[in-house]
């Protein structure tokens, strides 16, 4: 969890590889639906482009479907979900009936001013979803993804007015989730205003300890 631009996608990509996790990001799934021009994509697009949350029932269906495509033993990494208290409670139910449980929760913390700056400098790969920062984390070849050489794009919702709305929604609907998860004993808070490598190392250390404890 964390505000837009905290580095969830970037760090998530490392964690997926290290712990062999299936990525489960409603934002990515929705963008794929929008690109396909499906009915779901059309429904979601207006919310996304204005920085609002897509209704819970749509998101929960997406997440449930995705969970059901995984084998029982396949680990997964939620990114950008849950984002509301209702989603967090629904997730508890989705996991319970599938005999699954969360093993770690990470909250990446970052101030609004830094977010505004970071997101205005963000470019993403439409194919592999890697994101870059033109100042702090530029691609090797300008405008091209290091991994697959696709042309990098700016996300439609990375415009200043939309970023402000997304931050407002984050503070109102998503930030209170930290309190919901505080008592679970699974929550790690990370200062996201550090170089990518430093965050990566801290995250891995904390998660390694957590997973070792779990066995
Ligand atoms: P993200 O890529 O996670 O920043 O998500 C981009 C956009 O997709 C958000 O601004 C929302 O419009 C929508 N979205 C993604 N995840 C959720 C969610 N869990 N609940 C509601 N809307 C979501």
C-alpha cells in the first residue's frame, strides 16, 4: 500500500521475482481492459482518467477472478489493492473462502510534494509496466524501455490535476487502512523517500525475516 508514486510498482517488480509471486494489480488489469476496449474498460476509464476510484464491486470481481486463475500454492502480490475499508474487509472474505491468508503488508510512505514531483517525471512501459523517472531513474535509451525497447508513455492520470485528485482520494479512502491492518502484526512501514536500491534492500530484509519466522 501507499500513495500513487510511492514506488509500489517498481518495488513490486523486484519482490515478484525474488519470491516468485503472481502480480495482482487492479490498476494494471484495468489498463489492459481499457486498451482492449472491453465494456469493463469503458466503464472504468472515466473514473481512472479523473483520478477517482473504480467502484468496489468491479474491483472485487477482477481480484476474485484473478485469484481463481492461480494454483492453490501460488503466492501473489497485491499492488494497489485494497484501497478502501470495504475492499479490505471483502478481501478478508475472499481469502478465507479460498483458504489463503496475507503474510506481509507493506505501507510505503511519502509526502505529497514529493509525489507531485515524481509523478510529473514518470514514464511507463505500456508493455511490461516498468516505470522510470526521467530525472532519478531514467531509461538507458531516452524514451525506450530497457527491458523490451517499447516506446515509453506518460500515464493519462499522471497530469497535475488528476494527481491532486488521486492524492485526495488516497488520504480520504486508503490511508485509514493502515489503522485497519495495524493490529494484524503484518504491517511494515517503509520510508519511500529514499533511493530505489535502499528501499529494495530494506524491504527484502524485512520480508525475509518475516517469511523465515513463518517458516
Ligand atoms: P494504480 O495503477 O494502482 O495507480 O491505479 C490506477 C487507477 O485505477 C486508480 O486511480 C483507480 O481509478 C483505479 N484503481 C486501481 N486499483 C483500484 C482499487 N483497488 N479500487 C478502486 N479503483 C482502483
